[in-house]
């Protein structure tokens, strides 16, 4: 029973020694005593492959490659122990979740942590660690007692240990005698070796380990005691004797410590130390590096950082240093501008080696410390480059549609049919019908309907039919837009009361199976019944068949790994259900707890995939993967803080708490300090992996452009190889590179085409372009498979983000020859012709959502105040006669009347909206009270409310004959028209209610951005004789801001002062006729100074201050004329097909600020042809001068 050691530095041939020994045994006696080769779990595939590919071996039945865990199951089959039910990682985490939920009241510290993402996994990791280090709950309790008695300054650690002990004790009780944990199998192995004839007759090789856990040491002790021969390989520079202590900074400290522990174990057990085979040779290069003197030097002198000198090249190598540097590139250091450039450079170098050096893909590997930084980039770039690769990483399944569908359906049941959960479920596509009768388009339309109608909760399962899409009946533009378009009248169609049939069909497809699942789960007497209900639900949806189809589709697309994922996921989720039935099958459980346990199980599933082929590049993690025989290694991301990694305290216990537990005798895994020291050994192992070349690269910036620094390892390597020049890897070729350097960007077609287009774009701008890119262009032009891509991308060189003018035929088809339109549509066109085209030509609309937004509130204010005035008029009352209490009462009544008509009764849909409704009533009541005060101060009375103008309306439309032969009619609705009689005749003013502060700015009128009030006034004045029986004069256009103002005072204020300040907050804005008599008719108390209700200020002599918003009769005529001129010009441009992407900018205001169509037009100032249409700012006087001079409304400048 001797214990043998095989030691040597990395690359000395330890694994090859094991292979040679095993092969020799197999050749000499194919059916002799068993040979067991134990390797780490992740290295079993490479070891088996290495063993079977040797020629001349009749069979390998005698030899088995096993991990400790696989050996445990092999021994348990022989010696007993397989009767217990195996519980996997998912089952353990679900069990922990159940314990945490049920013991919340007993866990003062961990009670709230159960719902935190990742906490269950951390707790499970801690318990696994405790098992590996043979720490049981009783030992935790002993340490807790000691801590409480002798170290009272650790209250947090005591609280943690108390909760840990409580949870661990129950966890152990649940497992005891019923389940076999993955960590328990090693304990079973150490106990079962004595009864295993298989092990007791076997020669055992243990290879590829740097250290062992206490559990594994216990297994080794049993193996050493009972097996005929046990041989252990260790990566060491020398043999250690019992009693020696390696320095903690020694590079080989991890493996030296392992050897000493094994020697102590053998001594304790009374086992002899057999042979110690040292494979190292100080003179000749190690076997791995015979083709690479530099890598031999790197491995040999890594710890002492000895610089490489030419004379150190082995005499067998006739190549000079320069030749070695130029052609073989044994050690290279690259600094890339960012991570993508780093990966692209590696892809190009791999392709070069495959083409020029006939290197196989399997001879190359990429190694990273943090695969999260590079995984997606490698997927993208290597796929584009056509490089076959396999990423050695267990993959989470949370992203999989099957898992997402199951999680979503539980969220639907638990959360009572929330919108997000329902459409997460729908978008997994498990509901699509085989015959194509229900498609994704149907569900997309259903989503729009659900959002617009606010469908949630019991509405999904109600027997009542769903309502038709709610109409925005309070939309102020509804009347304007109702008749827009051509003069042909649409036939009146009665609006349906209920949703269309396809909506109900989609509803049934979604709701029926989920409702049945919910009923079955609620009726279940235990967890077994709930799991059966979930399985039946999956089968009803045809999940197995759909997963099989998804797998086949992925295989046809060449996605072998994805195809395997689809095949494996069904079994993985069935295992979760099986684990739940095994653990808690007969228990009664709430759906919430059931869902939480399932979710915990899903989070813990990590799918391990087998490489789909042998000849492919391995993407490896430094701390996990054993790459095997690799010739060329590419180490990416050698940045500061990444390599060496800075261990993070991310577990249940902090580093300080671990140190404290170590002091009182609880042994756990090495802490942060030891891990940091052991990083050097990990780096050494990685650098020593390749036999021919090592490529080291780091990024200078991350994805956000933040600076990244090189690792100290880069300086280390540069110090060892002073003549190795660090190369800067650019993201794109530039004119300062020679043609050979630029050719590195054209190694594979996708990269070459991408860079070709950039080069051609720069060439068009006058920059030089290397001849290599003309060769690349000619290559693509000669390849039929690339013609379409090349044509599209070449077209992008001439692309300007601009819409072409519509042809007359298209324009007439969209708008007709008789245009009927509203003023707001005219204003939209001036803001940006493309925005007008999108909304009124293409008729694109934003998706409606069932929520109350600012425009909805504005609509309510408009409708409420208009109804207020109409009701007053019909009852022969006036604003002036109403008290504040009457205004509030009337506001309550009117808002209650209008609420059911707004957004599908949204104000009645919840308590929250009912509260909002109360606030809106107060705002309307206060606004009505202020309007009553306005009425008491003046003589103007409302004579028109919600007055429509247009064909067959109380007032005719404004009609225009356009220069291109088309005609145009302006239609609309005027909120409120007031009238007063004066010595000058009938005076008319317009008041418009606004939910935001608005003013009439003359420059915006001039440019056509604010035409509505002037056009409405023009209609009233133009047709005054028709509806009033006499001519009329414009008295003003005013905006009334409906809001709830905040009153402020440093030292408080009286009621009178508060009232006065409130009136000022409600001061109307706009433009008033510059006539003292007219002003008196609006604000009789005003004699001089600033008006509280009008935008004017009067001097003592009766004239107006310069900042007063007033205009003379002549100026009003000019305004009306300008508005007509602008409208006529707009109509001509619309019917001529102007759809340019031409947004305005006026000062800080831009058309794009609140435009819904930016995703459609893709306007970007950085794109050629996309400039704002800059409108020069003008003072009032400058505007009047331009109007007086008849200047054309064309004062714009083009922004350069």
C-alpha cells in the first residue's frame, strides 16, 4: 500500500507519464487488475480522449477515467449506499428556500434575505463548503457557544452563526436518512472503500490536482490504506520532506502544502512512501517546450523574473533571436483600444495560423479570467470569422423560453394577471397554433388592445365580453380631425360595443389553460398534486413537441449547442418537479411558496454542454478549465484588477469573520489573502499551458470608454522579454499604417467588408486610401454571394437621411385635390414636414396606454370648463353671479359627469384614480371661481362655446385656392368666444383653456408655429355678419392656464394677500387690442399699472407700457393676413408632396423635443443632410417691421 509521487514543473510531462504508464499496463495485460485514473471533474473528457486515441492498445476496459464523485457512485454500487434518493443542487436550494420561508420568525438576521436574488445560492455554497471541510451543525453550535462566552465583541458574527446553525440543523434533518447530497457522496466513498473489491485491487493514479478539501483527504486516506498502489502527481519544483514548511510567497506553495499534508497522512496511517519521481531537468528544456525556447524560459524563470538573453537559446535551436521574434512569435504582448478590438485581433491571428501554418483549431485556446467580459464578444466575432469554438462554461437556463414561460405563468397566478407577466408568457411563443390561425401578429395586436383598455386581474377570466377599444371622446382635436382628409364624407358607422371576435379568441387561448392550472393547483391537497398540475399544463401546451421542433430548427441553422439546450431543458425541468415531489411531495403548500421554490430551482440550473466537435478552439476560464495539449494560447483581458483577480467578499461570511472562526478552530476554505497569493500559481499554470506560443493582450478602455490599466503581469512579462515589442491594436485601419498592417483588418470577409465601407467613406471625404482596400473591393465585386451585401453597403456611402418629395400622384392619393385640415395640422407641418407626413400621410400613431397623462388632463379641463359655461348659458346664469362654493359644487358635478367618458372610465378604475379625480375637481372649481372674478371685473360675456367651423357647421370653413390647382378648407372648433359692445362696435375675443402655461409669441405666429388663435379669430371676424348680423373687431386672443398654483410668502400672508397673489397666478396671456376702452371692458378696476388678469400694463396717461401684449387694429389685420399667407403656403407644400426631414430650431425650442416620430425619421445632427431648420429669433418690433414690409415668411437660415 505504498504512496507514490510524481512531481515536476508545469510542462515536465506528469500527465504524459501517467498516460504512458497506463498504456504500458494495457499493452502488457489488457484484462489485468483495474486501473483508476482520478482527475478533476472538468478534465475527465480530455483525459478519456487522450487515453483512447493511442494506437496499439487492444482495449481500455481495464482502465477508467473518473472524478472523485464518479468513483463514489462506482463504489456505492458495489458496497451499498445507492438506496438513498440523490438530491442535486437545484433540490438543495429549493429545500433551503422552503426552510427559510418557514423559519422566518426564528431567523432575526436572515429572515428578509430569502427573497434577495443570489442569497440562497450563497447560503448553499457555504453549506457545501462546510460539508467539504467536515463542519456539522453541532460543531457550529459549539463554536457559537465559545464565541458568546469568550469573544463578546462579535455580535454580528454571533447572530449569523445562530441563524446558520438553525438552518443547517434543519437542513441536515431533512436530508438525514432520505437523501444523498452531492457533497455526501465523498463521505460515503471514504466509508465504502474498505468494502470495495474494485478499489482494493486497483492501481490508482491521481492527476491534475493542486490541493484537496478535508473530505477529499479522507477519501485519499481510505484509498492509500486499501489500494495496492496510489500515485499522486503534483506540480512542484522539488520534493518536500516531512516537517518542511514552504514560504507563503513560494510560487508552488499550494502544491507544496498538498504534498506535506499527504506525507503527514501517510505517516499517521503508517503507510510507506514509495517512489518520488522527479521529471524536471535543469539542463534541457521541459518536454512541452522543445519547440519554444522563450516559453521554456518563461516557465523556468517566471518566479524570479530573469530576463531572456540570446545565449540562453538551446544549442539545438539554430534560429537567431531576430528570426524567432519575426516569424515564430512565441511571446507577444498586445494593447488593444477596447475589448472588441482585442478579440478581433485574436480572430485574425488564429485565421493566419490556420491558413499559413496549417495549425488545427484544436491546437489553439483562448483563456480569460472573467468570461463575462468577453463571452458575447467572442460569440459575435468568432461566428463572423467562421471560427469553430466551444466555451467551457456552465450556462444558466433562466433565458430559455420554456423556463421563462413557466416563471411567467406562476407570476400570473400569484400576481393576479398583471400585464407584464401575461405578455412575458405570451412572447415565449408556446401558444402559437400549428395551423397558423393564431400568429404573433394577433398577439401583438392583442397587447395593444390590452394596454389601451387597461385589461388586468379578473377581467382575463371574467365571463363578460371585453369592451371595444375606448374612444378618446374628450380629445380636443377630435372635432378638428373628424373630417380631415378629402371632401368625400365617410359613411356613419355605429361603433361596436364589444371587442372583435379575434380578441376573444386570443383571450381564450391565453386565459383558459392558465385558469385551469390555477384551479388545479389551488385544489391540490399537496405539492405532488401541484407538480402534476404543472406537468399537465406543459403537456396541454405541447411543450415537448415544440422543444423538439426548436431543437431541429436550431440544428438546421447550424446552432448545434443551442439545439442541445432545447433537448436538455425538458429533462432539467422535469428533474426540478421530481426533486420537489421527493422532498416535499406530501406537504400542503401555498402557491406563493411553491412558485418561490420553483424559481430557486430554475436559478440554480447550470447546463453543462459537451463540445460538439473535437477540432475547435477552446474558450477557457483560468480557474476552471484544464485545456489539455495546447500549442497556441491567447490570454485576453490581462488588465489591472482582473489578473491577478482581486477576491471579493461576496459570501455569507466576511473575510474578518472567517479569520475569527479560524482562530477558534473552525476550518473553512482559504480566505481572501491566501486566494490572492495563490493567484500567482494560477497565472504561472496558465502561462505554462501552451507549447508553441503565448499571446498576452489587454484592453485600454471598456465598453463605456473608461480607461483600463494593464496588469502587473504585463510588466512582469515585458521585464522577462525586453526585446518583445508591445503592439497597439487599433479598432480600424488608418492612413499612418503600412499596407501589411492594414491587411490585418481584412483577414475574414465580415471584418474586411465592414472596414472597406469605412475606408471608402473616408476616401470620398478626401482622405487617402491604401491599395489593399481596392483589392478588397475587387474581391467582393467578383464574389456573387456578396453582391447583395456589397450593393446595400455601397449605397450607404451616398445615403443622406432625407425623405424624397412625393410624386404628384402619390400626394393626391394621400391627401386628394381638396384638402380639408385643421390649424394644428398646419402647425405640425411647419415644425417638421416629415412629422406631418408620418401622422397625417402614413397615419402612424403611438401605442395607446391605459393611464392618465398630461394631454388627458388637458382634455378634461377643456371639456369641464366648456360644459361649465354651456350649463350656465342654458340656465340663464353668468360666471359673475357664482360664488366660490357654487363653483366647487358645479365642478364636482361636471367632472363626475365627464369621468366615464375619459380613457375608458380610467378615473373610476381604482382608488388612486378616484383620489386624482378629487384633485382635478378642486382645480376645475378654483379655475371656475377665478373665471367668475374675471367676469365680475369686465363686460365681456360668452356667446359661443365649442363653436365648430367647417362644412355644415355653424360657421363655414376658411377656403383657399392653392397655386397648384388644389383647394383647401380650414376647419376646427373654438373653445370659447366672448363678446362686448363698445363705441367702436362689436368686440370679440377668444379664450383657450390650457393645462400648461402658454403665450402667444409673435415670431411663432410669423413662422407658422402658432396659428391657431389667429386663425380662429380670423374665422370669427370674417363671418361675423353671418352669425352676429354685424361686423366685429378683434379684442384679443387669450390663454387661461388651468392649474393649482402654489402660493409662497416668507412671513405668511393675509387672506386678501393670498387672494391677490392667486389672481396674479391666473393672469391670462396672449394679445389684446391696443385700445383703452377695450381694456376697461375686460378689467374695469384697472386705471394704471399692471393688470391682475390681463398681460398688459397701463401708464398714467392711458397709454401702454412697451412690454404690454397689445396690437393696434392695423396690426391685427396684418396678423390675420400673415396667418392666411402662411396657411396658404403650407397647403401648397403639403399637396406638392413636401415630406422633408426638416425640424425647426428657434432658440432653445426644437421640433424634435417632444416628437413621437424620431424612431421613424432617425434624425441625427451627426448624419449628413440632417441639420435643424434654424429660425432666427426676432423681437416684437422686428416682427411688426417684417409684416409691415410684406416680407415673405422665408427668413430661415440653414445650420451648418
